[in-house]
C-alpha cells in the first residue's frame, strides 16, 4: 500500500494536470481518483486479487521521481523541528491532514508568531483540507514559544504545529 505522503504527491500531480480520472492497483489495494470541476475525489478499496498496475485515463508528465527528494526533505524537517521539548510546554497539534496556513490570506499578517500571547479561544492558524479552511484554536492560555511548521506545509493528523508555554 502507498504511504500517505506518496498519495498526497499523486493527488497534487493529478490536481495540477489535465487528468480527469486515475486508477492505481497494487497488492490487493485499489486507489481511484476523479476530478469533478473544482474538487478531487479520492477513494480506496481492497480488491481480492493483487493486480499491480497504474492505469491513468490520460497521459501526465512524469514528475514522480522529481517529487520524492522533496518528500524526504520534508520528513527530515519534521523530525528535526521539535527542538524545545519541555514538560511545561503544551503542543498545539493538527486535528486533521491538510495544508498549514499561518495567516487568513497571503497579504495579511500571521495569526501568531513566537512570543505572542494566546488565550483558549485564540485562532493560531488555518488547516485547509479538501478546500475547507479550518481555524485552529490554541485551547490553552500562554505564550507561543515556537512555530514548528512552515506556511503552506502539508501537515499530518496529530502533528505538532506550535509549542506554547502555559500560564
């Protein structure tokens, strides 16, 4: 089965291409993606007999080999990020898989930066998933010690986004 990062890369490539439908079967698993106007639909299912093959409906430029070093670089960044581990620091984590945005729009300032004070209901960022922009709240009162992800970075469910020194 493909790893989540590989599936994301495929989704990104299909989204940027003119492919309308993509099917991938391998080791008893099947992934089928279809684009409908402004959205991409992804479905996965288990199939009885393994039939390893990728069947794109239209030809896409081969970009997968160029994307893999980027995914590896992101993984290294993620593992090196939590450098200020401390017992009294609270981690604000991502409640979903999506894209991290530090500000409400590209031309506006970030919701929070290192050193900013936050309350329980303070919005600290947005995580965009499937064209829905979800505001993430601090849920604790304190001070932002470190921002652990970059603007526009893909984040996983449960991935730490901020370290907060609680009051």
